[in-house]
């Protein structure tokens, strides 16, 4: 790099770091949005990660059944004292108010189904659980099957799913005892055995004793051993967000620094510069070097900030470095390419605002849909139609524990984009300078 | 009349600017479709979540568990893994939403009442993993309870000497197990879901991705209404920079009239933008915006009044077009994020939801959701409209104060 090229690079860098709007786009907005999401998902203080949102639930127990004496002796279920309950509907309502569920459900009892539905209609509650009149009767095998109604606010999905899961588990526990007693007595009867009340009581006792099995005994839950990096889900989300923002705004930075060619042209300083013994190559080299250096600063600072403040595990240093190099090169060359297509700074404003926002958001689609289990695979392919998609992919691969070999293909793709952008951009700019 | 002339001048200027159309119409439409597609999924394919399964149990109970999961409306089984390590890789790669390994001794231990649990693998923190886990636990619980029923039946029959002659305990157990599993097809109590919705949800073929679009359409409309202010507020900033505004003040047009003229142009622009996007939502996405026309009109007009107020303040405060971009895009990101345009507020903590209700975009989105999802009418959206009007008045007042100060 000649001294002149270096001088131009230093001057452009100084301009970039003095520009308030450039600083806002380079650092403030990515950090602001990531902080917003950190707050949105409950922060990083909790080791468990997500704090499940609490759903307001109203319970209307319409159960008219009455438990025979033997069942009221059931001492406790899931840590809830059920002594003295008169019906299984009452037991169900008491279970839904268990301390263990307070974090996810705030339960209020209502007298009638209409009042419970009205609470949901008025958005005072998210879900109404309506226990029918024949609840106990159905579970004692003395009538038709009973349906517990979950009446929910249609705008909600997550909260009602959690409530449905909890209610479903309780109902299965109740049903298991009924089914078990029914099967045992049915089979004994079919085999010709005489059924005495004592035998029934003994059988019922065996089944109710097994109620309330903890879900921990049903499955051994583990994260895949291949999962590396953050195990805190909030940090994982923030890594995706900050990574996406980093890519999105790196392209703005590249374009913004290279835009100085247009600004200088409009101010006439470029023409004055060409009256001095400064080659076109030195000028272009200086501007491009400035873009590269500013991008190195931006990318490095945001990666370090993410690590220190949001505890983001970006991956091993070599894959992260490869992903960052690819991003810096493609963002700088894209800036050169875009500026070569523009006639004025006014036109550039529209192009940067519109095109870079559009392509940036397309490239970030995997970030937006990160948690959705229903994302179609085609969306990943759409993302890779823009260079931002490859840059996001590179960071994601590094975060997921990918090695240098995994990153190489991605880097090659980014180098290809960069090569094309640079070839077209520098040729067009050179031609413009020649005029 | 001068106010209208000024507004018409602004609108003509905006109509000539290609950037205006990108922010006002192209982007919200593209992102409504993209987000709807992303969150609604591929409706032609099986929407159930893929569960990688490795059944190492060669006996019957493992098969019963597989059969229970095969009938699930939530998960679909993928049995392509040959080993737990291979299954872990599929889970880690997110090829499957979760993995389940049924151990080799599962049937044997379950029959002997020994503690045994299939291994469930999922990436930590994902909603897909949570959903699949709940479904798998239900299936495991039902199988375990059926086995328990069969075991108690055999024990009771043995105690009462009631085993039929010529029937082995194993056969008696299998018979009871079959009965218990069959009983789970119609359990004595079950959950039914109903919606507090006056509007029937349209059939999937009539409106694919309805629920996804019902969220993304209002969200993107609100977000890009703010982004669309860049052009309109830019005119005001440009007038200041070119001293045109100062010349205008020397005419017999009052500062108030000048601001109202610009405000009117912004209001008309945003109103037109929202009207076109609502039309797009109604006709292309089959969202029932017109089911409650007066409610839709009220939310739209008040949302446009708020956006125009914000645009006027940005135009008054910004010194040049560059500042306009910053002053429009930063609030856009903050208000859209806080207001629930990207992620539904229901998944955020209670404190976040409370703060969100101080943001105007949350009210815009809530107002439209009242119409589109809850099927409510004019009465339901009056609170949202009142809040938006208050914001509009506040922002207009701030703009006037700042303009006078300058």
C-alpha cells in the first residue's frame, strides 16, 4: 500500500468514525435490537434460559359428582393435598392451582362456564378450563365420557398449549386409574371370577396409589452430545440476532464508506484530487482499504461485545475468523459494486435503504424463523440467493461448532460473491474516473 | 387552500420518488409473504414435527410405543437412524425436531416393574422440542399405565385364583394389555378446544397460512408505515437544508399551516399505503379486514394519524436526509420489536408485555388482531384508537413546539 493510498484510507476512516449516523448503524442499532431481544426473552440471568410466560387461566368447576369415601382418602398428588375433596372436578381445580404451576399459570376460580368464557372474551384471561358436570361420573365409570373444555383467546398459541399440556396430563392420570380398574374388573369378570366390594376397593387402591407419576420417570431427557456452544437458549437466540444484525449492518457500513466516492464527486474534491499525481488505483485502493478497516473494527467490536455482555459463544476462533473474513470481504466489495451503479448520493440513499434492507432481511430469514418448527426448507435456499444469507450461514456454522473445513465451502461462496462484486465494481468506477 | 396546495406538492414529490414505493408497498408485501411462509410452513407437506426414532427393543412393548406415536397428530416418525450417535447427529443438525431411543431392555424391564425410561433428545430451548416431548411423554405414560393395568390384573387374578384354566400368565397379561391400550382410544375424560372467536377460521384451502398472515400482515404494515416516513420526512428536512422552509415562513402562511400541510401529506400517504396493504391482505391473503369495515377504518385512520405525527416530528428535528433515515429506522426497529411486530407478545415475559402496551405499534397490532382473529367490531377497537389518537396529538404537539423553537 502506497503512502497516498494509506492517507486516503485514514481520511475516509476518520470520516466514518466521526459520522453520528454511521456509528448508530454500525454499533448502536445492532446492540439496541439485541438488548431488546434479551429483555424480550427474559434476560440472561436465569441459568435455565427462557422464563415461560405466565398465562391467566380461569377454571369453572361444574362437576356435580360426588366421590365415594374411599377415594377421598387420597392424601396427596403432585405435592397437592387432596384430602377432603368432594369430587374429582374439585381435585382437578386444586391441582391446577399447585405451587409448581404458578410460574406458568395464574389460576382464578369462576362459578359458571359463562363467567369463565366472558373472562376470556374480555381478555382478562387467556384460557378458560371448564370442567363438566359429569366429570366425576365419567371417571367412576358411571356415565358417558366427559369433555373438559379449553376455551381460549384465539390470538394466543403458546400459553394455551402449555395449559392444554398440563390439563391433558392430569386427565390422563385420572383416566389411567379408571381404565386400569375397568380393565382389571372386566377381565376378571370375563374369566368368571366373583367380584366383591373388597376386591374392587383393593384394585382401586392399587391404581390410585400409582397416580401422579412424575414426568421425570417417563423419559430420560438429554441434549444431544454433539450440541456445542451455548446451552442457554436465550444466549443462543441472542447469538442469532446479533449475528444477523452484524451481517445486516456490515453491508450498510461497506456501502456507506464507499459512498464517499459519490460524495467527493458531488463536492468536486475528487476532481481536484485527480489534478494531483494520484493514480485512480491509489484512490480506489484507499477507499476500499478504508471500508475493509472500518468493517474489521465493526465486526471485531460487535463479536467481542456479544461475548462479554451477552455471553454469546460464537464458536472456535478459527471458524469464527473465517466467517468474519468472508463477511468483511463481501460487505466491502458489495459496497464498491453498489456505489459503482449509482449516479448520485440521493440515488444511493434509496438504493442502500431499499435494496440492502430487502436483501439483508432475506438473508436473515433463518434468524427470524430460528425457533419456528414449521419453517419450510425452501426458505434456507431463498436466503442463499443473497450474499447476506451466506454470511449469516457462516456465523451460524461457527456457532454450531463447525470446524474450519465446514466453513471453507461457505468462505468460497463468499469469495465468489466478493470476486464478482469487486470485478464489476472496480471496472465501472475506473471507467467513471477515466471520464 | 394553501395547506392543501402544500400537501399536494409533497404528495407529488413523493409519487416521483421510487424509494417511496419500495418502503411503502414492496417491502411490507414481500415481508408479509416471507414471514407468513416462514411461520405458516409448507402446507402441502405433512405439518407434523419429525421425531427421529431408534427402537432397540425387539419385544412387543417397544412396538406398542411406536404404534402409539404413529397415531399422533403432533409428531411423525422418522426411523432412519441406525445408532444413538446417528440420532444425536440428526437432532443436532435439526433434521428432526427431537430423537427418541427405546432401549433394548424396555419391554423386559417394564414388565418386571423395573425403572426404565426411553431416552429423549432435543436441542435445549426450542419450542419444537417442548411440543414433541409433551407428546412423547403422553404416549409413554399411556403405555406404562396400560402395562401397570395388565400387571395388576394378573396379580389380582393370581391372588383370587381366578386365572382361567389353560391360560398362561403371559397370555392373560397380553390380553389385559390389549384391552387397556384399546381403552386409551376413547379415555373417560378428554380435552376439547374451543376458540373465543366470533369469526369462523377460514378453511385451509381458502386461506392458507391464515393464522401466520393474521399476525404478520398487521405487524409488517405497522412497521413499514414508519419506514415509509423516510421519504415524507425527508422532504421537510430537504426544505430546511435548501432554505425553502425559511422562505416559506416569510410568506403569509403561518408556521401552523406549514406544519399542517406537511402533516396532511404524510397522513394521506400512510393512509393510502395502509389501504393498499389492507386490500392486499383482504384479496390476496383472504384476511377478513372487511368483516368489520368501520373498526378497520378506525384503526387505520388513527394509526395513520400517529405515523404522520411521528413523521412530522422526525422531519422537524432532522437536519438532513441522513438524519431522517436514522431517526425513522431506529424508532422503527425499537417500536416494531417492542410492539410485537416480529414476535407475538404472548411469548414474552409479563414485564415486557406491560412495557409493550406503552408503544403505539402494540396498539395498532392489537386493534387489527381484534378484527382479524378475535372477530370483534368497532367497540373493541375504541381503546386502541384512543391511545393512537393520544400519541398522534402528542407527537404533533411536540413537532409544533420544536418547530417554533427552531
